[in-house]
């Protein structure tokens, strides 16, 4: 467990946004750019994840997310522990550096 007793968490954002009109595409692009600028990495199309150290950091990034939501579409957020995330099964594809538990790799802290 990290110093101070805090736990690493993963905040996963899933979204399905309309892109039929130019204004829709612009808003979808703005939302994806916000996610990247806030430290999320793309796991799959429309699925982004960031590592948080402790519940306070999760709460902070949830507030940021809520302030930057698009006006239409569907956006969901899921919070899981690093241990739960590590139990994810890969059915096709290979793990990336972002898929390793924090105890096994030293990623930059967000």
C-alpha cells in the first residue's frame, strides 16, 4: 500500500456521444481533449482511464469531469481499486503499461 495508507484507484470513463453534426463533433472532441489534458489515457475508443491515489483524488477528478460533461450523449464513470482492475480479463489484445498494477510498475503520479 502506498505511503500514508492511501490506495491507488482507477477511474474509468465510458461515453457514447453524437457526432452527426459539425457542432456535435466539436463538442465530442472538446470532451476527449479534456480527458487527455486531465491525465486520462485511452483504453479503447470511447473508454478512458486515469490512476488516482486515494478517494480524495477520485472525488476531485469526478468534480472536474462533471464540470466538463457534453450537453448530449451518454457518459458513465466507474471507480475500481487497482486490485480489481488487475483482475480484468483480456480476451483479445495485449496489456499495456497502463494495465499493470501500481505495485508492479512505477508510473508517473497524476
